[in-house]
């Protein structure tokens, strides 16, 4: 269930919905495209109600878990999609080239790897001239190289368009790299929306310090103070976020007095996200 979600998308911009499983990302998308009933409030998509038949030619959707017919070739699928949306046949080969799948066009969809299927599905969502393109977890389950390649292809294909792109992801680095704005969701509510630099600035974090976890325990004592916050722990390293410069400088001095070298870094979207989820920023 969604509560108090006030989401506004501008033409030609790229938005990412981020948050843990069950926070409402997919529900938000399904509401926008008319797959869920609205019990209260109002939703307008391109000045129409969700599910309005006039939106079918203006929206493209690639939902998580969606698939094409396993025994049909990629080219046959593309020809069918192009016909549905009245796209020129030249777009078939153009998208195949842009997404690096030209050599897969004669192969059956079911014979492709998971990463190849992702590329085909995303490419198929770009036929015609849509105003809104919705991608639900477009890079889930693919390796880093495939993810980078897919986004490079997607940005190239979107370059000459004026469409709005709305994507969901669990990868905050992906959102930080490619989003014009990020929308952070939690338990069906929208916590924040804005450009990455604004979200980071609003968090109040002035710096982040990765520290050996044993040093936190033996030197700093309590990891949590009013101006020091434990953002996470991984492989013997604790990541501390600070809202006060004096506290950060003092901690660096105390740690380095024990001949342990640490290096401060600037806060990123991941840090601001973890800080907000742990109740650090309002």
C-alpha cells in the first residue's frame, strides 16, 4: 500500500526509484501504468488517468520478470513490437546495433543468456516515440560489465528522444551515476526526491570515514554519537558518517595516534540513503 506519495516527473528527465524490497517501488510503477486500483488520492499520467487507452501508444514498460516467447527469434519479436507501435522497420536494426544484439537477431529468445535477454527486453521497450518509458529493475541479475554496457546503450538510444525515463533499482551506485533525480521510498511512503547532490547535502553528512571495526571498538568506543553515525559494516571495516567537522577531525587524530591510517571521503548517495534509513536525517 502506498501512503502520501507525491511524485512529479518532468519531461525528458531520468528518475530512479530506490529502496529495499517491499518499499513500494513496483507498486508505484504498477499504479502509474494502471495495473493497480487507486483507493484514495489521484494519479495523472501525461494528463490522463492511469489505464486510459490513449496512453497505450505513449508509454513503454519493461516489468521485472517479464519475458518473451522462448521459441520465437529476437527479430520476429522486434518485428511484432514495431508493427504494434507503428515504428519504422529501420528502427529494428538501429536498436539492435545500439544495444549490441545484432548478432542475436536470428536466435530464439529462450536460447539467450540472462544478460542478453535483459538487453533484448529493454531494447524492445524503446520502439516508436513514447513519452514515458518505465523500466522495473532493468539490470537485476546481470554482472557489472553487462550493467555498464546496457546503460551505455540505453543512454545512446535515449539521446535523441524527449521521453521521461523512470527506473527502479537496488543499486544506489547505478542511481547516482545515471539519474537526474532519485526518489527514496520506505514502507510505501516517499522519503525524499531530488538530484543526488541535493539529497546528499540535505542529509547533513559532512564526511565519511571508513575505519577498521576493531579500531572503532578499541579507540573510539561507542560508534554512535550525536554527530557520529555507524552507516554500515563489511569485511572488518566500519563506515562512519559525520555531521560535525570537529568530531570527524578529532576521531581521525585519535585513530592515527595508534598508527592506523584512515582517509576521509565525501558523502555519496549510498551514505545519505543509509543515514536516512537509520533515522539520522529528517
